[in-house]
C-alpha cells in the first residue's frame, strides 16, 4: 500500500533522513521503532508532506505521491496523527471531529464516520460539548485519533501515540489501533519509542537509527535478537 | 446642556467607532492567521480612499458602490503581495515581515503619488443630513456606519458558516492540526491575507465617507497608529474584538472631547489624540493580551 524508497529530507542545512526505505502492506500494522531523535517523526512528516522530501520516492496505492501536497494526500486517504496532538483548543470535541471531515470525500461520509468514532470512543460522545483544551491528556489523544478517523483514511500514520500517557492508557491506545485494523480495515504505520507495546501490536517492524533503517523483520525476530534489542531499543 | 452635548458626541462616537472598528478588522485578521503585523496598514486605507476619489470624480460613481470595487482591488493586491512577498517570509523572523509590510506601504504611497500627485484632494457627495435632536448626523456618516456593521456581520457569517471560513478558523487555532485535517494551509494563509487587505482597502472608502477631504498619498500614517491602539484594545488577533475595540475607541475619543472642552485654555482635539496613546500604554501595561480578549 505504501512504498518508500531511499527517502531524504531534513531541516534547513541539516539532513535528517539518509535514504531509509520502507514498505507497508495493506491491512497490516507496521511499526517504525528507535530511540528519540533518530528521524522517525521526520520520516512520517516527509511521507505525509509537511516536510519537503529532498530525494527518493513515495508510492501510495501504486501512485507516485512524492511531491504531492498534504491536502491532496488526505483526500487520497492518508491520515496522520501528529505528535503533540495539535487539537483545536477553543473548539469543542464535536467541532474538532467535524473539522476532520473537512475534505470533500470525508464530508460525504461525515455522519457515518461520526457513528464509527463514537462507538470506538464512547467517552467522546459524552464529552462532545466540552472544549478540547479542557480534556485530560488521554481524552485529547482519543480526539486526535478520532479526528484522523474522520478524514476517512485507508492508511493511518501515528506519531508516538503513547507518548505522555499512563501505562493503562498506553494499552488502550494499542487496543484501539488493533481494533481500527480489524474492524475498520485500516492499514497502519506506527512510530514509537515504546518498543515493548509496539512489538506486541505490530506485524512487521523497522528499526531506525541516525536516519537509516538498521534492521527489519517480524516482531519475533526482533525480540529474539538480543543484539538488535540492546543496540537500538534498550530492552 | 452639557449632558445633551455629551450624548450627542457619544452618538457621533458610536457612528465613528463602527467605522474605526471595521478599518481595523483587516489588521487583526492578518495578525490572527499569519502572525504578521501589517505596518503598511494605513497605505491600504489610502488606496481605498483613492479608489473612491477616482470613481467619484472621474466616473461619477457613488461611494457606496465604491465599497465592493475597493474590496476587490484589495483582494487582488493582497493575493499579489502574498504570493510575491509574504509567502517566503511566513517562517522567517518577525523583523522580516515587519520590513516587508513597511516597504509595501512605502511602495504603494509612492506609486499613488506618481500617478495622482501629492496634493490634498477631496470629493463632494451631497446626500443631506439627519437631525436626531441631540446632534445632527450627515447621511454619509450614517451610511459609513451601517456599511461597517454589515461588513462585520458578513465576515462573522463567512467565518462561522462557510467551509473556507472553518478552514481559516482551524488554521488560527492550530495550523499543524488543520494540515492533518486536509486543509490547504498555504491557501488559507493566502486567502486570509487577501481578505484582510480587501477589508482594509474597503474601509478606506468608508473612512472617506466620513472625512471626504484631505485625501493624499501619505494620509495612512495616522490610521495605522489608531488601528494599532484599536487592535490592542480588542485583543489583537480577533477581527470581532477589533470591531468592538473600534466602537470603544470612537466613544472614548468623542466622549473625552466633550470633557476636555470643559477645561479652560485647553485645545480638546489635541488632547483626545494624547489620550489614545495613554490608553495604549495603559492597556499594554495592565493587560497586554487586549482589554476585550478572553485569554
């Protein structure tokens, strides 16, 4: 579904990505792991288009989308759950979700998506009139994921969804991610520092270090290799 | 007698304040969305004044009809300046956008001077006046006030009831969040800048309906200063805040005029200007986020 080849990008004069390649198969959960500051978030931002690619190619559902602007990608069904939430703090929960159905294709399915979202996150239905800025951290993360669902995606990319959450909530976020694949049929690309949780949920894993892919394979293989675990994951 | 005079002046103040408010909405809109302070604000008001003057004197077109024309001219200028200049500077340090808008202001002033000359001009639109007992209001001022209120309402509806309006609101709240919702953030910046300039140029028409004389290429400076005071009063980043800030400013300017006139040996008009800036300083000291803002 998503094929990234030798991607290069960075900020100003500083190159962050040094030609990592990665593939995400339809209907799977793929995780990109590695410590802080190795380029994982830059990788997602470059695939999404909020950071401009310098080189390499990005193919999505068979089409070359390397230089496509973000709003075109959202329309094609690529969603990003950004790091740091980026909700609209002075809009209520309902308005935040409604903004998710901004692109034309998503707008046509707005009511239907809203029902899916509320069945996945019943708590948000109770809180729909509350301002997003006044929610707890866990609830805000729910809204961020729910808002991405409202864009009617086929591929959802999540940037550190467990960051800053209590262990109980981390577990429920990963359960939600698995539900989205099983019940809604989404394909998922996940960036995580929390390697343990991600290794349990993912079907395929890439390890990134210094802007490069250092290892890849099924989670059993990664878990089985003490060399990889010690060198890159610290577990 | 005194009360009657004060009431009359305050009514004049509301009428003027609505126009002041409308003339500041563009500044606040651009600041709210792009975080750019348009130092060339007054020059765009001046362009609106010249559009009115030219339409009236050369073609005999009614100043009311000049409002949409000026708005369209402003939108056009806004898009041109956005794509040629501002787009590259959005992520640059603040000084870059300050210098850019300052230069755009000078550029406009000199272009108008080259075309029309630098002498003071005016036009004479005879529409009569209305006596409301405590004071006499020229119809042109009343039209300017009504026009301002209508434009403010239209902007409010556009923001809250249209898809493009919701896109701009989401960019104001969190541009990264807007991007992941599929909003074309660059497009929203361009549209907001153009809309802000459109409103400002249109407000130039309304301001000449108030004072149809003294139109010249350098007339904008005073309006820039007043707009800053009003924007700070209203909370800087909200166009509606700016509108109510304008009302407050009009009331204070006119109300204080009556009061200052009671002090013997004082020239009240000069003091009202002094008061505006005392107010600006006081607000910045006490509540720098703006007197009418909720934050």
